[in-house]
């Protein structure tokens, strides 16, 4: 019985991915608890803090198929946390009371936090892999359309021509920065937690720091400098980075939706029979992936804010803020996985209509080239006067529905300095793309 969009048998493949759902599943989380208890027993047996026989016995039972998940649910509802239920079941599985050495010196939050870090490590790999694929597809589009003119828009109005490659390269630059952020994030976040009741490791009279170091090494995590039970900037930073990635994907989806409008028609999402169709309007081809991206990342941003809330924790072990992370971190990652999946569909199969792009540039009869004309006339009559003169001619062009070129060429204060051919060159979009191509190339060099 699924009740959320992420676990829905119908929607789960749209708003998340199977791989990410598996990372945050009950099964994987519980196995992480077992992995940590196994590693703890191995290290403490090696250090002589617990009998080697006990360590071996505990290790032999740290397998998910030996844990009764139905019983664990009941234990968790009764106790309030799943860790004690896992430890209790491990203890019962071990012979000769050797299981009493399980969880030696640890506290519930040590295991929970370290398990979360292990899940984050897996989840970040999935996110980065998707970003890498999206970057590759964006780089191809930017390269292919390096000099394909498309109208730039400001305040939803036509501004001046840019190139479609430039437009995509801007998004690509952000994707590449997100990959850098993930690499930097790993150094700060992939840190274990083993600190005991209030973070001081008073539960171990000897070998405390050695146990902590060994446990983290066994799990492939960094050792903490100090306990972080209620110092949660690391988890909040994860949420912030997820929110930033989502924002970029949302920008992509917004532009694609707007460019897909019937009156614009510059790009289309990938098509196959029936996709984007309406139940009543057979002609329609709706944006689908873009709409799902928008919905997912909007919720994701709220989750990032909730993780900031979870930083406001009380004393050395908190009452409530910690549980915020349990609720929103898995869903944040799952929603981002869905947004990444849909964004990859968009960029890998995007249909680009260069003719429509040029048609939209030309629809104003040259008005979008007014800045180019102003700058071209500036050396002859001054930039400010050229601005005012071209402004008036643009208003006249709109009122009379006359081509701007005709009005410019007929004006005595203009034709005394430049002829019609020179004006036509100023009005050619291909001659006013600025450094679009250069900037595309600069972004592409960062692909490595």
C-alpha cells in the first residue's frame, strides 16, 4: 500500500528512480546499521576491547536476511528508534551471550548518523553520475548550436539575438559547478560518527579514539574531529546543494516549457506516440518532463529549508530537530533523482528548430537589432542621440508596421553617414552575436 508519489506503483518512475529509492529503502538502511555493527565488532575485536570470539560471532549475523523486519517495525514503534531493535535481534542470534558485546560503547545516534552518511555517499554517486550524463548531452547541444541564432529575452520580451549554444552553455556551466560542489561536499560530509551518549566517548575507558578511527577506516569514512550529534551543518549543506542542483534543473525546464509554446515553437521535448497528448485536444503536444521537473524541484527547495531548521538542535542530543532529517532527506534525494532523470530525457532528445528561432528573430521587422544600429551610429552622431533617434524610429515602425530598415535608410541624419547596405549589415542577427561562440568554447573547455 503506497501512499506517496515516490513509492506509488504508478508515479514512482516519474518522480524518482529505482536506484535512488533503493538507497533510501528500509532494507538498505537496515543493512547499513548491520554494516556499522559489523565494522565496530571487527575493530574492537582487533583492539582487544571485546573478545575475538564475540566479534566473530557478531559479524556472522550482520546480514539483512537474518533480521526480522516485521518484528523490527514493532520494536521501533515501541522503542521509538530502530537501532535498539536491530541490536536486540543481533544479540538474540548470537550464541552463548556473545551478542552482549554488540554495540559496545556506541549510542543510537552514532549508528543512525553513520548509516545516513553511508546512504548519502551512495546517493551522491547517483546524483553525480546523472549530472555527468546531462553535462555530456548539454555539451553536444552547445557545440552543435554554437552559432545558431536565437532571440535572447528580457522580462519575457525579445531583447537581442544570442545563440542557442550560448543558452545551453550557461546551464552547462552551472551543472559543472554542481559537480564541483559534490566533490567538495564529500570531504566535509562523508565523516563517521562514534561518540557515545553525549559525544565524549566516556563509555570506553580505553581505546576510544582508536575504535573511532578504526571504525571510520573500516567503513571508508573520515574520522570526526569532534562529535556532531547536534552540529548539523553537514547534513544541511547536503540539502542546500540538492536545492541548488534542483534550481538549475528548474531553470532548464522553465526555458524549455516557454520555448515549446505554440507561438514560439523553438524546441520540443523528445516525442514518441501519445506523449504529451490531451484527452480532449488531439493536436496538443504538452511539455511532460519539464512539468515533472518543475513540480519535483519546487518541493525539493522546501526540504532544503527544512534541513536548515534541523540545525537548530538542543544541547548535546536533540528532541525533534534530528527527526526532520529522517523525513526530508530521503525524499529530497528521491525527488532530485526524478528531476535529474526527466532533465536527462529532455537534453538527450531535445528537438531544436533553428528555422523557428530565426523566424522569431525576424518577426519584429528588425526591431530586435535596434541596439546594434544604435551602436553602429554612435561613432557618427553620438550614442545617446543615436539611442533617442532609433527609439523614435522603432515606435514609428510599430505604428506604421513598416520595416525598420526602410525608415533608417530614409532618415536624413542617418543616410548621410551610412548607406542602406551598411544598415542591412547592422540589422543582420548573425553579425550581432557578440562573444557567444567564445563563451561556449570556454565552458566546453571545462568539460575535461
